[in-house]
C-alpha cells in the first residue's frame, strides 16, 4: 500500500530535550516536506526536500533541522524544543515538485512542556 | 495579511443544502490551485484541483478567477459525510512551495 508513515504519532516532552520525528514514504517520491498546523493558521511549511541531500527552508524553519540521506526518509529534528513548537506536524511527499497531489502522513502531535 | 485567506466558518447546513466556500490569494507567483479536505485530527487529502475553466467532480464544483485572485468550491446536495474542514491550497511557480489556507469548517446536519 502506498503510504507516508510518521513516528511517533504522539509525543510529550520537556523543553530542551532533543527529539526526532521520522517520516518515510514507499512511493519513490522525490519531493518531501514538513508542515506544522496550528489553530487559525493552517499548515505552514517548515522545510522541503527536492531529492537526496537537497533541502531548503520553508516559511517557518527556525528551531528545526532536516536531513535527506535516503530518498524514502525525511526526519525532522528539534535540537532544543521549546513550548512554541507544540503543534501538529505533518510530513508529505509527491512524485516531483510539479505533481498535483501531495500525500500526507497521519500526523504527529507534539507537546513541549 | 495571510497569503491565502478563507472564511473560517463554521458553516452549519442541513443535509441536501448547497454550500459555497471562497478563498482569496495574494501571491502573484501562484501557479496551481487545489481544494483539500481534512477530517478532524487527520491528514489533509486532495479533494480536487482547480482550473481556470472551472471543473466538476460529482457534487463538487471548483472555480478559479485569476484576475480577481479568487477560488471557490461549491458543494451540492450536502451529505453528512461532507462534514470536514476544507483547505484552499496554492502552489507557487516552480512547485517547491505550497501555501495552505487556514480552512473552512463545514458541519452538515440531519
């Protein structure tokens, strides 16, 4: 089954404790991105990747890092999480930047206390 | 000002009603347009693309007016299962950046 998976689905952590949210897709897609969703603000793009070892900042990259060492994986790293990073995070992929449909993972609900 | 603006609603309509959602965008580099549907706490899923000529998919009709930078979605004969949040989405030229509206919440009641 074609899908985007994320782990963990739910995470409660404390300020400053490094964490990684994994994202994996099995569709051989080139393009992947991370979003955060907050009430009233919609989804905002954090980082995106056009292919292996090629990443770029989205609209809200501060406090986040990403890597793309393999085509299928695109982890999101929070080196020192803060309460303002409490949010619902979605990973997404599409076959290439010009493809219409973007496939989303199930989301990761992160709470930073 | 947000780059993609939607009326947040909620829209409360009875089954069988026709409901219309509007969306405006401001980025002149906007190239492609979509409506996504998001059920509560779930991931967004593509509902339909939006073309300048207008397009229809069953009970759903989408329209784009590039001159006014305006996108619409019309749902006819609403079903209970249409209850969700509808996201207006704009992809910028080059395809690397996608901007989401905050969404319009729809409740369809029996």
